[in-house]
C-alpha cells in the first residue's frame, strides 16, 4: 500500500520513472546501498520525529546521525524519534520504507546539509524494496521540503 501511495505521488510530480524496485531488501542503509550499488552516504535516510503533536521528517545522509544539540538549536525542542510501532500512523509509511512521498497531510519535510556532498541521492519509496534516484534539486522540489537544516553529525565530524 505505501509503495503504491508513494508511486502515485511521484507520478503526479513526473518522477515515476525514477523509482527503482530491486529484488533484494532496501530497508536499511546498508541493504539499500548494496542493492543499488552506491556508497551508504548516498542513501537519503528519512528520520521521523515528533514535535508536540506534529510529525517531522528529516532526510539525512545514510551515514549521518542526529546531533541532539544541533537539533534543539534548530527546532527549539528536544529530538524525539517517533516510536517504531507508531511511525506508520504518524507518517503514512512503515519503518524500512519511510520516505517524503505520499505522506500523511501535515507532516513537515526537511533536508539535512549532510546530503549536499552528493549530486544524486536515493530515498526509499514507501517500502523495504524500493528507492527513488533523485538529484538534490529534484529531491527539494518533489518532497516539498520546508528547507535545509544542519542537525546531523557525520562520521567525518
């Protein structure tokens, strides 16, 4: 269901032909990188947070981790991940396929600066056997991002 929702949304944005459906799992960064033949950092990992009664998605480089201090400085609230068993309710996609395409109404989407080192990135497309190949300008436009934030630490940091 989530894959179909994401594909319908991507079709409305003229990007359905960017969807990739490998036969092997893409539910984790390592699996997705192996399935797509790219470095792990190019996987645009979608992290889900609760800010009060609002769900927020932040797409980050596959190798990045959230820096709690940066997050709080940016959003003026503590970083609180959505509990695993509640992600689908809040976002519209289950863990392993969370993406910014075909999401529930009112969910905000942000892009982290950690993605800027890549020309092309691969977010999921609604399930654990999918991805979407997008340039950064395409990603910005297609996911209706609120903007760019700097809330992560990367392995180099």
